[in-house]
């Protein structure tokens, strides 16, 4: 295992749609192990393959007692209720975004690194993490889901609960709700503010 460089938003790979995996082999196993080690060292709670320069649909996510490595993940069910929250990203160091809308719960269909089909039911913060990481696989960053004025410098309060840069950030989401179907305001594609 080795720690990989986490790419920042100026790398085009973060804006590309990642390709599906069809081979489940030792290379994929090594990549997943590297991603676990890289995410935990950062520290973060999620990491997508494009963040380490691989344009493939793989992510790792860990929060409290839940930890998953997902290959070719897709959200197959999402709650109508959405909640606004604060997120950070290992690829956007030093910044967080407020009012990022996410579904309260999701069901994700994927394969594990050995190729076995799995389903993951997630609620609350873990659901937010999975949605954030799946966005990475589609070339979407949290800044694309909010107004430019909702992006700000991370404070100590944003990072102390996780012990480092948030991924997605702390604090816990606010209890505001968004109706399904309302599109969030878009930040500029280049992330300029």
C-alpha cells in the first residue's frame, strides 16, 4: 500500500466523467488499498479514484461504523427530502461550502472490489458522503451545487470534529429542507469565486 497524491481542482481529471470498471484484478485491489490509506492519512471520510488521478468509477467512504469500497456505484433510490449542509473536499483544501443540498437517504448499487454486487443503504451524514463521492465520479464538485458566496475559508470549528480537513466537512448539516426538483444554484465550472 502507498499514499497517493490527492489532486486539487485545477487538474482536469476531476472534471471528467469516470469510466466503468470491467476487470476486477490485483491492480484494482492495490488501488483500493492505496485509496484507504490515502484517505485516512489526509484525514478524510471519503475519496474517489479521480482524486488520485484515476478516471475510473471507484470510491472509498468511511464514517463511524460504516466503511465501503464501491466499484461502479450508482444511486438507485433517493429520498425526496433533501437537507442543506456544509461540505469540504480534499481536492479543494482550505475551503468549505455551506448550503450544499443532499438527499437525506440513498440506496447505492455497486460492486465490491472483488466484483460481487452489493447494495448500500445510507442515511444522514453517510448518505451525504456517498453522494459527494459519486459526484466526483461524474466530474462534479460541491461548488457546482451552491452559490459562489456559499464557499468560504474553512475554520477550526469546521475541521476539529474530523481531526483535519473535512471530506465532506463538518459541522453536521443544518435542518433546512429543500423540495425535490428545485435545482441548486450553480457556481462557475472553474470554481472561480
